[in-house]
C-alpha cells in the first residue's frame, strides 16, 4: 500500500474503519506553530456523522488525541501523531457478507490484491472513515497557510443533479455553513434536502459536486512538470474515497470554448497583474498565478444502498443477491466538503514549504 502524501509536509494515514483507531502522522511541520486539540477538533466536528440528513447513523464522537509532536501548545518539529479511537463499531453485517463483494465498493479488488487478508469490516482501509485523519492533518495545514494569509474553503454546489446558483466568494464564505448540506444557496439546499429524503425512502443514494477555493494564494506555487500544482491537488483529491472527477477553472467546459473565450486577459490592479476572468482557475503552466484557485470535485453516489443488487459469492463462485442493512450515508457530499478543504490545505501547505514561503521555525 502507498499511504503517504507530500514531499516536505508529509502525511501518512493509518487505521481501518472497524479497527481500534484511525490516525495520521504529519512529518515536516515547522516547529513553533501554536496549535491545540480545539483547533483540530473544530475541523473534525464538521465531518462528524449525524450532522446532516444525508449522513450515517453511526455515532462516533471523533475526538482527536494528540500522541506526539505537540508540546506546551506548540509544534516541536518532530512527527505529529494524531489518532481517533473507534467506539461505535458493528461488524455483524460485514461478517455475514465476507465473500459477497458489494457493488461499487473495493471489496473485490482489495480481496484479490491482498489475497483475502484485507480488513473487510466497514470497508477497512477503503472506508471514507479514514478521511477523518485527513481532516486532522488539514487543521494543522490551515494554520500554517494562515501565516501567508492563504484561506481555503469548500462548499456544495450540486446534489442529485440539483445545482446551486453562482455566488461571489464573500457570499459563499458567509452562507456555506448556514445549513447541514454546506450549500451557500439556501433555496437549492432545501431542494437538495427533499431529494435526499425521498431517495432515502427508496433505499438509494445520491452524489454531487463540491467546489474548493483557495484565496490569497501567492503566484509561484507548483513544481512543474510532474509536481504541478493542479497535478498535486488532483492526486490528493482523488485520494478521497468516492471522488470520480476533478476539474480546475472552466474545466471540461473549456473544451467547448474558443481560445478567445477561454483565455484570461491580463490587467493591472493595485500595481500588480491580475486577470479579468478566471477560466484557468488560478493556475497557468502548473503554477499558481495569484488569482483565486478554483477546483470542482465530483462525488459519486454512496455505493452502499438498501436496494437488492446482484453480486457473486467469491467462495462458491456462484451468483448471489445482496441487500445491505448497515449504517450508511444517503449522500456523502456534505461530509466530504471539509475533507476537500483538508486535502487542498495539505497540498498547498506542502507546496508553500517547498517554495520557501513558510519558515521551518515559526517565531
């Protein structure tokens, strides 16, 4: 397995959905950063189960436990180890379906790749639960990005084919947290909620789209050609379970434009170059250009549904049917918003350290 990400600000994920714990190790964090459990917990609370009508009934407190690397309220420069102890575990349904791979899940591929030795309970290493570790790392990365005035935020822009209206960044920042779906458009959020409730009654699930934004990002981040800023962000975002697509700026729409429509003309504002439009999403040549970085992430419908589905029995090599009775999110999108923010922050923090914008000791 490959469980580490980053070159200087490096994170290593560990733990399983139904194991004793899940956690993250952060190496390369500068010494002297003021941080405590509250800073980490307030980010984790945004991802907790039960915070929206779309989420699972699994009740985990998701309390961050700092094991190393933080002393007297400051980072020491040593590896930071953060864990969450799993408490509300019910593996009964997974034991019954051990040899019945769930459609849309990694049950079959992990069974084959690891010779049947994989932890299949709750999806094991392939569960969305491991993203709680990403969020803890993101909390520290956000604090570091604050030193260079960079702000990262994300919000829901679509669920079940219901889009939100376009909004300016300040409006998104003010309104996105006003409802459990983390959608800045209150009218669209209401329609999304109705769709989620109706879909839940049908035993089905929904997907959606999350938009991530980085503001006040200095021009120069990114290490072309293979560590371009969009390449690094894409890798980090695709590491989130259920992500099936990533686009920057105009994204796929740019393929339908003419060059004169897609190009962003330069102008001078406050004695520095900016662009009139932002079809590039804040990135040119794999390097940040100083404009807001805008990325959209497609989240597939939750694979665990209550409807009967066809599968196979891997032990008997026969066809079978499967009805899932576990505790699952109807729509993972609202809880994934904070995870998108976290992985953006982790990646941008690593690139900022590589560019020398963040000191190795904070004084």
